[in-house]
C-alpha cells in the first residue's frame, strides 16, 4: 500500500519552492523573509473561511473548503459550479472544485492541488526525507539532499564540477553551500547540476543555488516573483525573491549573512527528467531570466510553475495552488515543461554521476563540442524500460514541491 501510494504521488510530481513553495514549512529566518500573509477579502457569496474553521461536520468542512478556495486559489474565478450535496467526502468535493480546463500549453490547468489527511501528509513528508537505494553500491549515499560532489573531466580535458542535488529539503542549503565551496576551490571551468531526481521543495534553497551559479553580477536582481490571484495584489507586489551573494535564510551551518561561494558562470549544465519539478524548475527559469545559458541534458521537466502553503483544518491538510512563479523577465508559462537542449535517455541501471551515466556523458560531450552527442534519443519513457525505475523516483510527492513557509 505504501509503495503504491508513493508511486501514484510520484507520477504527479511537480514542485518548486520560495521559502518553501511546495507544501510544508521550514524554519530558516533571514533578512529577506517570505511574503507575509495578507488578509484576503472574503467573498460575500461564500463568507470568510475563518468562520468555518474547526467546524468539523461534513457540512462545515465543505463550507470551509469552498470559502477557502474562493480566497486563496489562483483560479478562484474559474471554479466550476457544483452541488456540494452530491459529495460525501471532503476529498471528492475539493477535487470537484479544481479547475481542469486546458491552459495555453494544452495542459490541464490544475494537475497538482490536493487535500490529504494531515497524518498522511506528515507521514509522506517524513518518508520523502528517508534514504532510498538507487543501487546496492550507493545505499549509504542517499540520506543526503546532496549525496555526490566531485570534479569530472571531459574527453578534451575540461574540468567541471558535478553536484547531485536530490531535494530542496530543510538542511539542503547547508549541504549545497559546502558542495559549491568544493567545486569552486577546485577551480572548475563548468558546472553540471544534476536535478533529474529533484522534484522541488523550499524556494529559498533554489534561490541560493542560482545565486551561487550566477555570481555577483546577479546581486539584487529578481530570482522569482510570485503572482497570486487578484484578491491578493498586495502579496504579489511584495513577493519577489532576489539573487544575493550572501545567505538570506539561515539553516544550521551557515547563518544569515554568510558569503556564498559563487562561481559566476555564464552557463550551467543541468541534468533533467520528467521528475525535475517545481523548485528545480525555478532554478532553470530564473537563471534564464538573467541570461545565464542553461544547457539541459536529459528529458523534458514536469512543468510546474505553481506553489502553495499548507492549510490544516479538521484533520485535513489543504494544498490548493496559490501562486505562479515568474522570472526577472516575467516568464512563468512552462506548464509543458522545459524541453532538453540535448534529449538523452537515462539508464536506470547506471549510477547517476558515474563514468557510465549517459546524461553526464552528454553534458561532457557538449562542453567539448558545443553540440549534442550524435544519435541521442528522444528521451521518451517506455513502460517496458522506464526512464526512472521506482527506486530512482524522487520521494517528495507532488504537493510538496514548491513550498512557502506556513
């Protein structure tokens, strides 16, 4: 049952995060805090959700659900008219209210909102941080968000840093800073950031990663701005996360104000898959927003420019999409995902980052030749030989990928 549920949630991966733009919370404090919650005017039609909080009857919970979505849901004015009496559970009623019409890219507009029992949500979030074995040879590596950092050399002798980044979880920023220090001190000429299994998490960590790649010239520029619905214009106006040369949200090892090890690279190689989602896509989109060349090797990302906070009521955890993230150029319409620069099929039988890793080898080839490897495939996943085996699926579920602090 546990594996079945995790597989189902992994299939809808899609996350990216501000402080936490995907589902849970983080405690880092800092000089550039997440946008403060602003009271949203209640609808005269549905009333304020606060008056229905903790009214834990089915009718009360339905009233809370409808009022809360009217206040915070990004597409509140497109919610379909449904008869609440026809739904016997909170989950069914919530799902009936979601906007499923096609967007400009032909994707179902809302593929990511969800409501779960709070106990289940907490258990899944805790499981997402537990190690999963990619192979017997690396079981001891996967307890970290950044399990592998090393210097690799292209066939022509170009030195590059390779950083495997698996999850924007609390504590990952400290690990990332240490990893960037290592590759900076090694004097690398390029960077390969492996996001193929990273389905998102806290946005402040994505901001830090991009700031270390881009360097001092990006100081003060917009990393990502969050666009809420038109009832929340004050939040939208104050939502921008900025590039910085210093830690903005401290964790344990590196407090607020610590200088970041910046590479100041004009380009970066990012390894991607359909599991590259949300906060990971924020890194790609936001670097493109300040004209850093982002060379993507692998397959198309999941396509989730959206995020939310967690709201608990009567034993349920609500995760309705609340905002869309856009880069410094105002772009955030990538619901079809970011297509790869070089479409390379992953091999789940090879250890990511090893000498036999086809995605890493594709990046090294591009470094030397400024072109994709000859004969690279489309990267399409087949049922008989999946691009990502279950053991190499990211463990963070879809609703937990782009998170703001609660």
